[in-house]
C-alpha cells in the first residue's frame, strides 16, 4: 500500500524504495518499562522518515502555519491561487484563508458578487424587448409608457387613425347639435325657478336625448378607433410596423362583431340600472313619492356599483375579440377569465388611464371653449353662468378643440386596454413565450425569478 496516493499513516511510512527493517531492536520498546505517550516522541528518537520533522505539534492542537515560512528543503513552493478562487492572496480580505469579504463567503468571489467561484452573477438576464414593452409581466408605468411609446414610434399610423375618427365623429356631432339638438330652450327652462313640472320634464328629456345622441356618436368613434389601434399596438409589441391600410384590412372583418359587443355591454348596463331603480319607481307611482324616490336613488346607486363591476370584468373583451378572432360571447368569457382575481388592479389602471386622458383632453379643449365663447355675442361671462347660446361659431371652434383632444387621447386609452390584455395573458398563460417566438427572439429572461417588477 505504499503507492496509494492521498493517505498514509503518519510516522509509519518508510522511505521510498526501502522496506521496514524487522531486525531493528533498538527501536523496540522494553516491556519492563512504562509505556510512553505515543503523541510525545522521545527527544533522542530519530525521524521515522526524511519528510517528517523531529518536532511534532502537541496532540489535538495542530494548525496550519501562520508565519511567513518558506518551503522546506527539497519542497516546491505552493502554486499561486487560480483565477477561480477569488484572485486575492492568502490572508487578504475576500481571499481564500482570509476573512469573508463583502458579497462572498471567505472570498470565493469578488466584492459585490454572490458567493461562488469568482464569478459576479448579477441576477437573471433582462427580458427581451423587441417592441414597446419587455416580454414579461408589466408594471403600471410600463403599460402607460408602452401606450405612449406606440404613439411615438408609429405616430403616422396612430395619429392618422385617431385624427380621421375624431374628425368624422365631431362633424356628425356638430351637425346634430346645430340642426336637431338645439337645447337653448331646455337650458332656459332648467334655469327658470318658476318653470312648471311639464316644462322641466320636457327640458330634461331633450337634454337626455342630446347627451345620449352625442354619447352614441362618441362610442361609435371610440369603437372604430379601438379596433384599428388594437392592431397597431399588437404589432408594436413585436417591434413591427403597420400601415393604415393594413390595420383596416386586419380589423375590418371584426368591426361588426365589435359593434355587437359594445351594444350588448351597453344593454347589460341599462338592464342592471333599470332593475335597481324599478322598485323605487313602483313605490313612487303607487304609494309614497318621497319614499319611492329615496328607494330609487338607493337602488340606482347599488345598481351602478354592479354595473361598474361588470364593465371592468368585461373591459378586456374588445382586444380579445380583435386579436383572438372569437365570437362575442366567447370574448366576454375570455375577459372575465383574464380579469378574475385582478379586478382591482384592472380598475386602477383603467381609471388612471382615464384620468390622464381627461386631463390631456381638458388642457386642449378648455382654451378652445373659452375662445369660442369669447367669439360669440354672449361672451365668456354668460357662458360661465350657463345662459349663453350655442351658435355655429361656438360649435365649430369648440369642435376643433375636441378633435385635437380626441386625437391625443384615443391612442392612450386604446393602447392601455390592449397592453393590459397582453399583460394579463402573460401573467396567466405565458404569452410572452409565444410573443418572443413570433418576434424571432431566441433567448429571453422572462422566466427567471424576479422578473416581475411589481403590480
């Protein structure tokens, strides 16, 4: 067993090329004398081999030499530490044998790195970003930034779509207000404290008709713009551009279904509010008007909360219909599935996007409104008091402001809805992998731990 590397009994190994001499009586202990400790050699005893020192350490107290002792006779100096063991000399902070440096245990790595073999592993690789968003679960700021980045990167197509839709819808709204929805009489009746109940009822009906017509026109324009901008945003996520003609050809087959979806959602909201206010109205007409009115207000408030819950739950049905090419009912079911468990998050993001769009629109529309009021004969003061009329000058000038405001805000609201839909699918269905393959990205860091920046 003399050639076995790595292990030998200390003090008993013979010299190389020599065999132990069995006839050496001088080293044999005398049985008549007391036995000496095996751990304390005799001072006059020779070393049992050429590589063993005469002075051995005391038992159970051996430690590595700490002084700067050089190699013994016939011994080669120890090799320097390799590049994988910290790269620092012995005894230095962070080196092997020295105190633990910052970021490593005993210095098996440079300062700031994870304890390892000299590498500085800085965390998971970043997610691929072929387009306007990184392909991983998104934060609120990244969704808003993605909507704005889409408008900036593809401004010709985006602004062309929103400007066209805004101009057409505003022209129709101005013509309706100028020829058919002249509500000057209704405004005067509502402001007259001596008006009769019939006059107030007629004025309120005219005001509701005017507001409802304008709301329907706005919804139609928003639906068309959302359909076209959904295609643009989905291509922008992959880093691909799309022209106005390509967006129209891609969205055209789904536009009738999109109108049906919007009509169904509006009908659902109206039915919920009607069911909530019906008991109060019945009580008001049959028994007590005061109690019925109070019950109707309470029922309408509760019904409004239910309607809000349904609208947020079905808010992702539009991009699901456009991108997945599904039917109306299946799109509503897809939206309900994606929003489940994230209702408050979806509400917060949609509400934040709506507030931003409203602020931007107000900053653009209000100056044009005051200019339009100043150009009319009634003046700004009459407009602020609610006694001014709405002539053609006022409608045209304020309509220009509305067109500019809609051109800037439609891409934001539509883009946030589409990116929120994509984000929910990434979180629930790992859509980022499919998007990476579609964009031609081979390696992504989306699946690495800690890739989600937070909600």
